[in-house]
C-alpha cells in the first residue's frame, strides 16, 4: 500500500506551469532523490506535497487522507510530513532545544519535560546536544541544518521532505548534513530529497526521479538512471 499517492498533479503560475502531470507512488521506507535541471519544478513539487503551494489540479493522498480535498484537516495532515528547507528557517529568538520542542509541545501537546528529554536524545544523534542552549546566530550553517532536521524529526512524521538541504553549505558542512540524512535512510525513514548532489543521490536513494518538462521524465533505481538512462536527455546529463 502506498504511503503517498500523487495523481495528475499540476501547478501553474501566472506565466509558467512547472508541473504539468506528475504521477507517483511513495512506499514506506522509500528514499527518493529528485533531480533535474534548475527551474523544472522540483521544489514546487515538494511544496505541493504538504500544500505550502496550492496545486492547480490533481490529487495527493497520504495514508488514506486526501490532502487536496477542500475538507482536509490540513494542520493535522501536515503533522505527518516534516520539511527541511535550504534556508534552515529556525526561530532566531529561540535557542536550539526550544526550536526543537516548540512544535511537539504546542501542536502534539507533549509534556514539556518529555519533549526536552526526547529533543536532547535527538540532538545527541546528530552531534548537537552540547549546543542545546545556543542560539541560531551562534551556529554554523551545517549546525543550523542539523538542528532543522532534528526539529522536523521531533514531530514524529511519517515522511520527511528535503528541499536542497545542502545548497547553502560549504563542502565540509555539506558532508555533516548528508551523513545525518544517510543515517536516517538506514533507519528506514521515508524521504523525498531534492538535491544536486549526484554522488549522494546515487549512494543513499533507492529511487531516482528525473523531473523535466513538467513531468517525471525518467524514474528508476540509481543504477538505471545514472548508468543505463533510457532517454536521450537524461543520458546527456548522467555525468552531472
């Protein structure tokens, strides 16, 4: 059974239509890397999945809940979907542990002490427990992104969406963040990752989606997409 099912998804803006007909099934434990040229709607697709962007047409179903239905309890549905942005989006007026526990306490109604205990355990897993009392402006980019990943995990989501999580980072910080994502994959977390890191996509993903021309232009295992691409355009860029 699919965890997420996307059928004939479209997204049009005033002067463009980045998503013309997206169809996809995501199963529990999938790690899907989404690649393709810049401006082909990869980030728009992720934002449509949790309705940060309103789809123009099509349906998105998650765990039996139709997210595109006007009657959908969207705040409740979004609790199942964690998202990590390229710009971190931490609350600058809160320290690390408060950033992590804010949503579990206020949205999940988790007791504060329980949230702190769990938050510290998660921070320990990404090497950030000793910086729990620091504020975002005291952290490096890689540290901020690790905290933002923990903040997403703290909500106990069923799926994590990563929108270019390393695009604002230097190579050392990129390696830190990719290591955290790789560990999540090994633990069975369902993830969709928009990335330009081709080696990482090959290593961590079990499925690759190549988006172009408003559709999933090609889909397959890393070996199929990178070593044996079936379509000419994908073959021309397989070394990217």
